[in-house]
C-alpha cells in the first residue's frame, strides 16, 4: 500500500513553523516545527474517518485533512504502542525540518500530545507513484513518456540533493515507488524519511540494521549491513525499471525462469531485446532516450557498489543527450528471500542467492563520469 500520499515538511518554508523548541511531558523535543493539537487534526480529518484514509504504512495510517484556513494536508498517524514507530517519528522530524528542495516532501508540523504521534505534510494531489503506475485500474493514471521522464529526473534530483547538498548528507534507505509522491502536475517528491540516516562527510559507511523493502535492497547492504549512498543508488535503479516497464520489482514473474524485474532487464539487454521491457501502455516514446534510461538503471544496480555512479552522475546521464559506454556494465546483484531475518522497516526478509558473486566483485574500481560516456560518440556531456 502507498504510504503518505502527501508529505510536507517544515523545511523552513513556513514562517509559522519556526516556533521555539518545545518538549512534551516525555521529554521529546521538536525544533522548527509547528505544533498542532490533537483536536485540531481530528477535526481536519473528520475524526479520522475511513473515507479520508489515503495510505497505510508499517507504522500507521495517512489521512487527508483540511485545516481551518482551507489548506489541504496529509496527516500521518503513528501507532502509539510501537517504540520503533516513535523512533521513526522523531527521525522524520529531525531529518526534514531543516532542509528544502522542490523534489522533497514538505513537513508542515506535528502533534505530540499524550500518546499521539502525528505528522502533518503538504497534500499531493496525485498520490503515490505505486498507485499511478501499477495500482488498480481505478487508481492508475495514463503516464506518457514525458511524465515518466520527469518523474525519473525529479526523483534523481531530490536524491542528489540529499546525498551531496544537505548538511549533513542523508541516505534515505527506502527509495521505492510508494515513497515517491506526485503533485498536480506529476512532479515527484520523495517522502517518508523515517528510516533515513545522516551521513557525515568523513564517513565511508554506516554499520546499521538492514532496513528497506524487498526488491529494492542493494545486495552488499543486505549481506553486510554496511550502508553507503550507493544503496540508495541501487534502489533508484530498480525504481527506474519500474517506471519504464510499469511492472513491480517485488514479484518474480518474468520469463520461464520467473526472474525478478532487474534480472529480466539484464537478460533482455544481453539478448539485444532491451526495449521489450517497455510498458505496453507506452505507445510513443523516443527510442534512444528510453534505451539510455534502461542503461542508467543497469549502471545503478551493478553488484559491486563501487561501480555504480553517484546520484549527480545519474542525474546528468538522465537529463543529458549522451551515449553511455555500456561495455563497462557488470551483472546486477539480486538477492532473494531464503534464510530470513527481520529488517528494521518491518517489511523485508532478505538473504543473497548470489553471495559468492557479490564477494568476488569486491575489488572492481569505481567508475568515473568520463568512463561512463562512450568515446566512440562524444567526449562531453552536452545538454539537449
């Protein structure tokens, strides 16, 4: 199910959010965030009426609400019993209360009252990408290629900002279709920072419990629980393939071997049939551009994390008319459920069926921007 259909942030965008730090009775502190009363949010959502429910996640339910001034919002309630839910709540506030970007959701405020933990976000009219792309027929939207390309590049832009410009840098850890939200013009915004991790400049990796969603987890992260920015790059590559194909990455349903989407994309590429992965609903599209997007997705999902581009490189490759040097591509890493362990997000149980392959690739060098661009065609990345 889609999570927060509308995520907002007190990214400093609202003067009214800049209130003094206020601790509640349990010592929880909120900075630069507008505090709402429980009664005001109950009223805004029609007493949290089921008809206003727009999403559900592992830690609570999201409702559409209307504030007294007429502002439409998404109200994310967190389970009172869950200690992990409270941790997610605090993480999300701290992560997004001091940053602002066109492709990140905006947090308007929160409620910390008794056992209630509620986040209030901007409302995004077209909901989450999962519903628009691969949801039920009643919720699916006609996404032509220009819209899909915009979603790909906007999401890449938001991730590049988190990785390189936010201070300190942030790794999201749960990039997936249900955490990409669409405004009225289908511009994407990354939401749900509950699993995000701060990533200071002098840190090469963070050892942490594995969190995320099956189908999107980078193999080295699932195997070693060592988090780097390249874990987000991997997840984004899988998301690219979902946007191109209109299919879910969470099901092994392709070909006689019942491959997952990433495996299927690699097989088609090796057989010179890459365009067969394209969503049948996409009747018209620029062939060369779409082939480039598929190639970028495969660069992002290589088994060895050092060979993946960073998100700034990814954004340049998506937004610039270049020919990529796909001879550098190595086989993607894919992990399947076998021996189960519970991830931090509560939704993933993953081990590797290619564990030895991932270890064998550990000595490959990283790839530079100049190497990614084919010398046979052009030597510079020239904008269209």
